[in-house]
C-alpha cells in the first residue's frame, strides 16, 4: 500500500532531550516536507526537500533540522526541544516538484509531540 | 508569494451543495490551486486541483475565475462525513506549500 509512515504517533519528552521523528514513503517520491500544526495557525511548513541531499527552509525552520540521505526517508530532528515545539507534526511527500507538475501531497498520520 | 484567504467557518445542510470560496489574488500565471481537507487531526487529504479551467472529479468540482484571483470548491451533495477543515493552497515560487487556516465546514443533519 502506498503510504507515508511517521513514527512515533505520540511522543512526550523533556526540554533539551534530543529527539528524532522518522518519516518514510514507499512511492519513490522526490519531494518531501514537514509541517507543524497549532491551533489557530493552520499548517506551517518547517522544511522541505526536493531530492536526495537537497533541503530548504520553510516558514518556521528555527529549532529543527532535517536530512535527506535516502529518497524514501526524511527525518525531523529536534536537537534541543523546547515547550514551544509542542505541536502536531505532519510529514508529506509528492511525486515531483510541486511547481513543475500537478503532484498532490500525500500526508502521514501525524506525530503529536509534547515537550515539558 | 501567492497566498490564500478563506472564511474561517461555514455551515451546510446535509444533501445540499457546499460552496467554499478562496481568494488568491497574488497567484502567478503558472501556479496551481490545490484543495485539501483535514478531518479531525488526521493528515490532510487531497481533493482536487486546477490551473485555469474548471475541474471535476469524484469528490468535488473546482471553479476558477477567469482572472484566477479566486476559486470555489463545490461539494455537490454534502454528507456528514464531509465535516472537515478545507484548505485552499497555492505553491510559491520556492516550491513551498502555504496552507493557511482553512475553512471549517460543518454539515448539519
């Protein structure tokens, strides 16, 4: 089944303890991205990647890192999480560069992160 | 960068057509308009997209004005399962997706 898989679904951690949220897609998609969703703010893009070893900042990249060493994986890294990073996170992928072709985003089921 | 504005909420009677408007006045000539919806806190689901012409699929219809500054998503016969937040988005020149806060549609029995 074609899908975007995020892990974990729920995570509670403490301030400053490094964590990684994994994202994997099995559709051979070139484009992958991370979003956070907070009440009243909609979905905001954190980082995106147009291909292996190519990553770019979205609207809210501060406090996050990403890597794209393989086409299928796009982990989100919080080196030193803070309470203001408590949020619902979504990973998404699409077949090709969004501007060049109509390639809808496929979303994962989300990771609810709580930083205390 | 092209961004969108949508009404924060709408109601629609079950079985009637739901018409969800979106303004994207700064859209560029080659930028697509996409519509997604999000049910509860699930990942957003693709509905439909368009460039210039009106589009229809099994889920909805998309009407884009001739000047491309606005569009309307039409759910022809809304059901209770269509209650969701609907996002109209365009893609920026930097390949970024801007989702905004969307329209919360409530389908009323």
